[in-house]
């Protein structure tokens, strides 16, 4: 008999430590990369996104301890529209330089780094206006694995 897990969904800002948690944890952690659902091929968006991504999340509830998902605004809106409870993990707005360094250290393309750099305040301020999810703000040198017990 399969026992369903009490799956918790975590929407994580880029570089909070989603992929690292997946590799280091003894828990069942599904790192659901939204880019696998949002693009048909490079330059061509998938017409069913984010609905196809939400369906993937729903199909995996009960199979993992944690499902890690994107923090894109359209994904957060779709989670809310589907009444899916989740925790939004994001950095304090003052940590921009730390996160830019994280992006560089993990080998992100310069275009991605420049984009985040130019939109940093807007992204964090939009996140902090959220009312649906449980919010968890990271402080300096903190990662998702450091706060997992709070989720």
C-alpha cells in the first residue's frame, strides 16, 4: 500500500537553494523547473503555460515531501487561482549584491543576471504584496535548507 506524503509546495526565488536542497536532502524533493513547461523550444512559449505546470504540480502532490516551483508572478497567480497552498521563499531586498554574486557563482548567463539586476526591487516589492502564500524572507547568507523546518 502506498502512503501519500504530506507534500509542501515551495515557490522559491532564483538562487535561494532549491536545486541544492534537491541534491543534498534525504527527503523526497521534486525540483520542478518551470522552463520545462513554459517553452516548446527556444524562443517559442508553450501556449498551455502555466496551466500545464500547475497540472504537473497537482499530479505530484502526495508523491514528494516538497515540490519546489518557480516564483514567477504568473505561476504564483495560477497557484492562487487553483487554491494551492504554498510557501514563498525570497530574499530580503537588501541582499541584491549577495544574489547577483550567487548568480555569477552558479554560472548564469549575463543576460539573466542583468535582467534580475534591473528588476530586483520590482520583483521583491511585488512578492511582498502577496496575500495568498505563507511568506518566508531569507536574511544574509541564508538558504532554503536553513529555514526548511519553518515550512
